[in-house]
């Protein structure tokens, strides 16, 4: 079989380079927050598609920019590093997707357009170089901090999300960054990437992520009056986060620690939606 015959179809290769898991999770979270905020159906549909397009642009630009680094560490599971699609083509689709995301945001009002543009610019700045600096966490804090307002800016009249929602979103973003990078610390060091988690180390990054998640859960609990539900979520988030911290001291940070921390982050996201 020739190399050309072994390559996946273009659309499948592009989808594989979008970071499908995070792209779908963020899109579903936008849907859930929109439903919780009472966004009317047509606006909700537009919001979800706009967020999906934006996440596609972020994922594709990340892999397009990192294509050479991924190839250098043998990440042939990634379509660009494996040669299934060129970085130039992926970057072109990423730019088109970013433009589409902003165009789709237009019917929902200038507030959403501005918030979405800032969030996308922040994410692209991370991909383009901020990931290798001590402030690598800032784009995640900013973008996720704005994210709960996507739903509330899509209703009429539009408004920013409650303060506690923004803080919880920022905590969630910080945790996602600190935890996700832990899996790739060694590969990143080999290719010159030295963001905040690389400077802190795996154990400190997991501890900081867990602490941020608990703080986010506490903010949501304090900021809302859903007493029973709030207590349940806060206890669940705290228990999982503490388990992750304990595990990181028992054994070297690995897949189990990553999964526990991400579970705590997902519980925080669910708490945010319910609240």
C-alpha cells in the first residue's frame, strides 16, 4: 500500500487535528450553559455552531503551529505530524473557521462578538507562542473566564454572566491548562516549550489545578442560593480534587492523576451549569 493510499480522507484528517475531545466538550458546555440561561432556540443553535467553529479554529491552529515539534517527538498519531495533512492547509482552514465563528456571532449582538473575538484571540496567542512563557496560563484564565458570558450575552437583553460564574470559568480554565500539559511535559521540554506548568513541575501543577478547582466550586457555592445542590457539588468536587492531590504524593504523576483532576474539573463545569 502506498503512503497516499494509507492516508485518511482530508475531512477525517482535519477533524483529527481539531483536538476533537476538547472541541466537543466545550461545544456541549456552551449548549448546556445556553439552555440554563434560557437562550431562545434559534439563538442557541447559532451560539453552539459559532462556538464549535471557534474551537475548530483553535485546535487546528494549535496542531498546525506545533506540526514540526510533534513530528520531532514522534507524535505520528496526530494527522499533521503524521503527514496526513499539511500545516499550511490546516492553518488555512483554521483561519476560515475563526472568521466563520465571528460572522456567526454577529446576529447575537456586539457583546457576544466582542467576547468571542477576545477569547479566540487569546487562544490563538497561546498557540502562537504564549505557551512557552511563564504566563501560559493567562489565555486559559481569560478565555474560560469569558465563556459563561457567551450564553448570557446571547439573550435579550444581553448581560455579562454573574461574577461567580466568571471566576469559576477562570478557575476551570487554569485547571485545564495545568492538568492537560502535565501529560506532555517531557515531550515539550525536548522541543523547547517551557510554559508555567513546565516551570512548576508536574506535582506542583496538579496541586495548583486541584486548589483552583476547589476554589471555583466554593465561589459558585457562595454566589448562589442552591443550598442542597450546591453542597453536593462542592463536596464532590473537593473530594475528587483532594484524591488527586493525595495520589500525586503517593506515586509519580501519571494517567490516574490526570483523570482525577479532569473529573474534578468536569464536576465544576456541571456545577456551573446547574447553578
